[in-house]
C-alpha cells in the first residue's frame, strides 16, 4: 500500500464522521435495509461489502438523500441530521459516484459537472477549476468535450471531479471498478488513498473481495438487508470474506478445461463488420472467431466496447453485411433474423432481462412461446398451442427451480435472479446447437449463478457451442475454455483460459490491440 | 413583381407562419424536458375560444391573449397531472387532449359563432414604419409577431446559456440521473408542460383575434400538428424551428396564391402541398437515424417514476 502523501495533522476528532443507527427501508415485497448500523471514521477508507441485492445501494442512497429511510438516525460529525435531498447531502460535504453513472450523454463535461454543483454561481471559472482539480489528482479531463464521446473510465473521472470540486468530507463510491481495466483500477486506488490521506473519508462499495483487501481499512458486511459482520479486510482471506458475505461455505468451482474438440466448429464469424445503429454505439470491426461443439468461449471487455452490438449481430437483430459473415454448422446465416436463426439452432439471450430478454407484462408461458415456438413446436397452423406452451414453461420452472407462482405469473413479478434462471432455462431446454448469452449472471445471487453455470456446462457437454459475453472476468475465467477480449469493437484472437494472464487481458481490455493474447508464452 | 406585391407576399408569409412558430416554441420547451404532448391542436383551440370570448366580453384583445395563455396552461395541466402524476401514456393522453380540446372549444364557442371581437393592435414604430418594404414588414406588425421572435430568441438563450436551461435539458436527456442529483423532475416537467400550454393558447388567440378574426371550430385546421412536426424537423434547435415555421408558412401561402391564380393543378392537391412538404422534409431530415437520435431528448415520451 502507498505511504500517505504528507498527511495534514488535524486535531484528532472525537466523534466519528458518520454514524448510522437502525436504518430501515422497506420496498413493496422486500425489506432492503433491516436495522442497519454503520460507522465511518475520519480519514478512513471503509468498505461496504455484500452481494447484489444485499441492500448496499439502498443504504448509500439514503446517506446521499436520494431515498428517505423509514426509521433510524443519521449522525454527521457528532450532530443528528436529516438528509432530505442530495443538495443537502452535498452541503454537508457528502459526494457520491454512482454505479450507473448519473451523466447526461448529450451534454459536455463542464455542463455535467455544473449540474452536480449546489450553487450555479460556481460556474464562473468552472473550466479552470475542472482543469486544476483534474491535474492535481491525475484525472485528465477536457471540460469542453461531449460525454457521449468519452470512454467509461473518463466518465467516471467526471463524477469524481464533480465530487472533488465541492471539497467533500465523505466520498461514496458505488462499485467503481466494475467498468475499469485492472490498470485503471490501480490508478483509481492511488487517487483514493491520496484523498483519504488529505482528510476525505471514503465509503467504498463493492463485492470484489481482493480490491477491498487491498484498499480498505475497515469493512461492514451486509447480507439480505442486514449487517452480518464488521472486520478488518486485510486480516481476512478473500475466501473468509466471501463466506461472511454469503454466509454459506463456498465450494470451489471450476468448470473450464473440458477436453478439446476436434470436430468442425459450429459457429464461425468471418470478418464481421457492422455499423452500430445507436447514436453512442460502437461499430464492430473485422471480427473473426470460431466456436467448436462442446466449447464455451468467453468474451471479456469493459462495458460499451461493442458488446451490445456483438450480441445483436449474433442474435440476428442487426443483420450482417453479407450472409457469409456468420456461419452456423456451415450454413450462411449472416442475413437471417432472430427467428430464422433460432429455427436453425442458434439461440441468444440479451443482457437486459426486462424489456429485451423478456416482455415484462407478459406471463412466463407467453415469454416461453416467444422464443421457443418453433423449436418447441408450440404452435400449429399459426395458432398457439396453449397446453404445450404451459407445459413448456412449467418444465423450465421445474428444471431450473424458478421461484414463482407458476407459468401464468407475469415476467416482471419475478426477482432478477429468478427471471434470469427462467430465461436461460427457456433457451437451454430448446437444446440449441449454438447458444449466445450476455451477462448471464448479472444481478443474480450466488446460488442461482451456480445453477446457471451447471446448466451451461451440461449443455456444452451435450455438444452445444456456447458464447458468453460478460464483463465479469472471474466468471469467464471460471466457466470458459477459451477467452477473447472485445475492445473498441474489435475482438482479440481467443486463447485458452489456462494460458491467459490477467495482465495481458487487462492490457487488451484497455485497447492495446497489438499485444494479442495469442502471443503470450504458455 | 413590384414592391407592393413583394411586401404583401412577405407579410402574408409572416402572418401564416407566426401561429406555427408560437405553438412550436412552446412544444420545443415541453419536449426538451422529455415530455411529448400531442395535444397542441386541442390547446390551440381552447386558447382560441378563451381569447375570443374574453376579448368580446371585455372589449380588450390584450386581455384575450392573457386569457388564452391561462386557458392553455389549465388545459395542459390536465395533461401534466395525467402523465406526470398518474403516469398515463403520453401519446394516448396527448391525443385525448386534442379530441377533448376540439369538442370543448366548440361547446364554449357555440354562442360566439358569426360575431366579431376586437382584434389585436398593431405596433407601428414611428418613422421606421414608413420605410418602403422594410417598414411594413419589420416595424408595423401585430404585437404577437414581435412576441414570437422575442420568445424564440429568449428560448434559444435560455437553453444554451442559463443554468435553468441546462437543468431542463438534463431532465430531458436522463431523468434518472437528474433525479439522483436532486433535481425535481416532476416540477420541471410540470413547468415545461405549462409553458407549452401557454404558448399553444397564445397561438390560438393569434388565430381567433388576428389571423381570421372570427370564431369557428375549425380555426386551428391542423396547425397544431404541423407545429409538432416542426419541432422534430428542426431537430429540437430553436433557429431551425424558425426556418421550418417560415418554410411551411411560405408553402401554405404559396398554395393559396396558386389557387387564386388558377394554376391548372387540382385544388385539393395544392391544399395538400404543405403537408406533402412536411412529409418530404421529415423523411429527408430523418434519413440519418443516428443524427436524429443524438439531437432528440433521450427521455422523450418516457414516464418517470421516482423511488423514494
């Protein structure tokens, strides 16, 4: 860990900076925070650790005044306070960097920053102050550029600079590294340590254990809305922290490393080039790879590097320029749409569950029909076979242990993890020759994720070629046989997972294409 | 064409374009905040009858304009309550507002058919108004025509230069982020909708108190829809809106003029000319979908529901 840079020596404060006592927040059908206590000291980097859905984000939104707690007290610097809105939080000296950035794509960097300041008169000389702060903390930014042109790392810098402009005493960072390369993470940690040394406490939210062990002095661990433990992360192993987080003994899982297939590939991409149809999208450039039967190929990369477009190109939502660009079992399918591809055996499930992967207002049966009507023979002469459709949905629900009231439940009534199990099950049950998934376990709890992994491995063992596009590097390393990296719309040559090093993957994620993974000595 | 004809030609285009410009300016602000209000035509009609009735009963055309703005605000707030507070679908609510406006204005106006009301005064600048051509065109106009230009310049300045304008654009671009930063999406949108209502009402008063100063329930005759199209055509940029309004005003006048000259084209076809023009220009403009989406407020037409 870096030595603090010439720490200022204030009088040791008697009270901790922030104390939460008995915070309760109830949502319909879900107790997000159940009597949560949290103490953050001065100069401290404090971790808030927990799985997706543990209630971390709700808690920090309460601290930042975005949500109101149903019960509980907040003490700031020894005084009881009510934080009614974010402006009040900012006035107290609380800054927050959101997980899903609260940025305005159509506006410039300076305009985005101005929107986060309490006093509009601060805009005088704002350009100079942005440049000043960003150079002082090594966060280079051009105030005049529009946000939609910027990389994810640059966008995060906007949020950090916006907070720093108000000289915060507490900086809340919600999952800040999920969008960064390993190298960018190291730079961010340097900045955060320097801030802490200069007197700004940091509340660092994450579920990434190694990061927390490297960065944080103390940790509060949450599970299902409750605080389950306080600890000093450096004294625990990652495994111990994980067990505190999910409160069940982890079994070590490693699914990768199946025997290599010598059969011809099921899915071949040949110089696929596609122009994005989104104004802020990424164009796909010259993508070639092949996936053999029984193989799971992982495509890693930071969000916004062409994952959405690649998914749409593979599913058939955006047709390729030429039929020859995509081959399924030797058949040219580049020009085909999603239904035709499904019929031929290429199924896909996009990242966004509600609204893209499923129609929220329709029942599970109907959602099953939308994808499986051809392969599952759920229609006859253009009419829906209700009975078979219900049976199809019921079989998915049973086989994948989907917690729901039954096939007639609306898709949006299911929790994220359960809906994802149903949707993946819907595709798996169709026994596709090729299955393409994006972020299969995003926002899914550990138990459901394990069930999804097992189903995918079983499917691969039956001879299906699987492509997983994911931002979760750990997931790819654990599950996949080979890994490729997507950066700026290009995909690197896939290599075996066991031959890849984290450093090389990180460099590729950052976009240094000349260093192909394939050249890494085994 | 001699100077007299040129002057009257330009004057006619200005007076045909102004109601479009007034209504579209209001809708521009509404849409910039992320709200799509398709009820412009209905709000114009309500404004037209409220203005006409008030002017007739009080004898003051200016009070009529104020009443029209007020009526437009009240009607638009019905839309705001439905779509912002009760999260009704904006398209459906906007269409309902237009249908309601048609019917309600006809009901209110039943007693005012065929009678006259005081018309809006002209504001003639001394001396300047005597200059040939430029005098009548620039310095001897109806006050609402001056107002339409002033408000457009103000809107452009507001959107580009002021902090409030920045907040308005931010709410239209990403309402979740704006909410997370502590801006009241609801209040800002209510305000933007009310402004749109006021401007549509004033556009209506312009029609009933100046352009064809008699009440009839067909007074708006599709101008509200053209104003809506203009906002899209201009890609939400104020000065393009001005250009668009005058282009369509020009085509409208030209089609009347052609009919008057007896050009051997069937008159229904000539009447359809401005609408054809709208469609063709819209298609040309939206050829590049990426560009259009870039300019469009990203949250346009989406309901916002804050979790607190």
